[in-house]
C-alpha cells in the first residue's frame, strides 16, 4: 500500500485524528523521525513500528537547527523518491515531509536544552547540536502525538537525550531504542556513508573492528583510560582516520566511570563511543555493554 504523503502540519494532525476515530480498537500511533536518505537501519525502525502500532508515521526533515556553521546541511544527501519507495516497502502509513518554512514559519525564539547529557561526546564536538535535535523532536512529538517513537542506538547519546527530555517534560510517548544495523562487513549504516571514497570506506571498518574487541579488553581488567588508549591506537593504525573522540561513559546518564576501577566491575551499563573523520566524512559508532556482559 502506497503511504500517504503529507507536507503540512495541519493536514498531518487531521489524518492522525481521523485514524484514531476510525480505529477505536487500534489507536496506537508509532513514529519514526528521520532526516531522510533512508537505509536498512531506518527500514528496521519502520518495520518495528508497524508490528507494534495501528498507524506508523515516518517523518523526513533535514533539520537546520542541528547543523553547525561549518557542517554539511546543504550537502546532506537527499532523495525523496527513493525514501518514499523504502517507506512503502517497509509498511509506513504516512510520510511527513515538511519544508523548513512549514516547521519554522517564523524565527525560533524557543529552544529545548537537555543539560549535562550533552556536555560530552558529540555534544562537546558539536556545540548546539543537541539543542537543535531536542527542539525539533519536541516539535514533532507535539505535532504527531505518538504513543511510541523509534530511534536507532547508533546514536546512543541522542537516544539518551531524547528519553531524558520526554521524562523531564512529561511528554506522553514511549521511546523505543533499536539495535544498530550494520553492513555485512560490520560498518554501521549511515546516510553519510555515501560520502566515503572506496579507500575511506575500507579503512572505516576499523571502527566496528575496534568496538568488537572492547568486551575482551574490558574482561582483561582495563580501566577507562587504558581502554581509551587501546582503542585510539587501534584506530590510528589506519592512516586516513582522524579521531574526534573516543570516550567511555555510564549509560544513560553519560557520566565518567571511576578512573582507577576496572570497567568489568561496573554495576551500570557502559557506553563506549567514538567519532572519527575519514576525509570530510565524520562517522560515529558505539557499543553498549550491560552489566552481565562486562563481568
């Protein structure tokens, strides 16, 4: 079934309200917010939503608020026709594709800031990025009013920020974290992968290869500092890799683990996250380890 394409906020609200009236027994709405240029990772979120809700709404919006002055807003990949085809194949019911003018009809005087969780990792590297993310996701939640919203754990910090925002502001939506989807060789799927040259693509495999070794290194008794040094050394074996950060944090609070304590003694989940540039392309990846996996 071809999904309904909606470009106006008012029309989207009308369609969702009509669905809730038509389906008194299946009123739950699932929501998958994206910036488009969809891939199998997005498709997995859509399919999960379809399996758990009576209506699935997918949004495609490249949000200018989350891009810094020297970032890739203008060159961020876009392909609406391809995106709609993937949305249809994955079972989405409505695809919301607003313009910047529709989402921001006048200059924004309000923003949503989630403090502390955004001080590290990508928040430190990209000042203001998560303000833009939290603001647009808050707007979309108020427009769609979903019961559940689906996010990939490839950006685990984003999931933590959005989950905290919904709790702090009592937004009535369940945040559903979903596993990172990878290529057969391990590279995490990303819309930005299209930017990589063949050699950059080859060397970028060091990210997933490094993270795959993390459980063993933790089991060996490494501390936070020792693990970060080991990962950095592994990544630097590839000459095109330019490390932005390699960090270890508790999850979902994103605090620093005790410096001298072996990570295998952690009583809370651990996030090992990294951001690395290959040429002009900045890639992120992570591994999330739960207590049973680090002891």
